[in-house]
């Protein structure tokens, strides 16, 4: 029987005091900013859950949503749960959505089934968004920029899910508060060394990052039973202590036995102005690996943004 202790305990930790940081002092360890949405936003979101009346969609867009709220709205458009742990729980608990049931098989996420599921959801959401834009124009209201941003993201999700490419990046981005432009950009990753290439080829899931301050970062994740090994290839300015504090605290509360390994490189090249990441994975990915990948992405981007 599937053990969902790690999902039921899923949290995103904030550490504002007493943090020890290697080579830097970020403004604060990672926080879950999605939980800071106002009650008014939540009420508006509940009103649009059914997504029947296009005028409600437009009225909501006129609130000038910030990116985090816009992504919450996009999740509603796709009729998806508002957090990644709720998504997994719904897939596991005999969801009435047959396609969603196929996403989770014996505690493993099928990337193929996930792509098919997101493809169908994005098609429906595209139609709803197009109708909302059309209704706003008929009403003489021309400021539909945020709805068009949502439409652009939905088109990318639909395109990626229709191809044979790995859909995990697009899926994870639905639950990570970063700029929407990241959907459109391709990762520029410095060629890996031989040992790193081997790590990727044997890993269950690998993350390749482009950051503002830490140059390129490679993270590979492997799981055996409830033991998860995370390998990090980073440069010497990466705030590893702050990173470890977040990841280890989470893994302890989620009942995951976590082992961290590092390869420290010298002289980071920080001439980029982009943040991006790439996901390489097997066709079946365990729940613990997926939620750790989600946490690691959010943590690295948060540390990168707060780096001083």
C-alpha cells in the first residue's frame, strides 16, 4: 500500500532567524509565498472555480494580479489543485478524473500520462481563455494583457505536452512563483564533465540550473526505498549551508531519509541575467523525488534572488 506520509507532511519552510550561510547572507531562507495570498484573492478564486461565466474571468483579470496570483488563476483555469501535494493526493484518492488516476501508478508519476493529462487540461483552458478575451473586447475593455499572458503559457504547455518532450518542467512551473518568461526560454548549460554526465544518465531525475549569481548548477536525485540521494555540482560561492537547512528540515518532517553529496567547483561564471532550469528524468518518477525536485527548484531560485 502506498505510503503518503511524505505528502501529508509536505510543507515549505521559512527560516528568518539564526541561519548560518556559507559565503553569503541571503535576506531570508526560502518561504512559501503562495501561502501569503490575501483572503480577498481566495474569495475571488473560489468564485471562478466553475469557470462558467467568462465575464467573471475578465473581472478577475482586472485585479492586476501579480505573477503568483496569476498562476493560481491559471491552475483554476486548468481545474488543477493549488499545490503539488494536493495534486498527488487527488491523483491517489480515486479521483473522478480518469486521466488523473493514470498519472500515479504505485507511488510513481508517469510522465507520459502526465503529459496526456496536461494536454487535455490546457486545451480546455485555452478555449476558456479565448472566450474570456473575446467577451472583454466585446464589452469595450481592451486591457486583457494578463489573460493573453495566461494564454501564452497555456499554448506552451499544450505544445510541450503534445510532443514527446519531458513535461515535468512545465508541470513544476505551475507550482513555482517565477517569471512566466521562463516557459519560453531554453536553458544554456555549460557542457558537463564526464562524472556529471554519468550522474545524469543513472539518476531518476536531474535538474540543470542557470542562475544569476551561482552560474550553472547540476542536481541529480535518486531514490531507493525511502532513501533519497541528492548530488549537487556547484561553484564555491553557492550558499550550501542555507540550502541544506531548508532541504534537510523538509526531509525530516516528510519522513524522507536524505543524503546530500557535493562537488565544489572554483570560479563561478556569473555573466548571465537569466534564471532557468531543465529537467531530465526517467519515464516513471517517484513521489519523493518529484516533491524534492519542486522544493530544490524553489529553494535555489529564492537563494539566488536574495543573494548579497
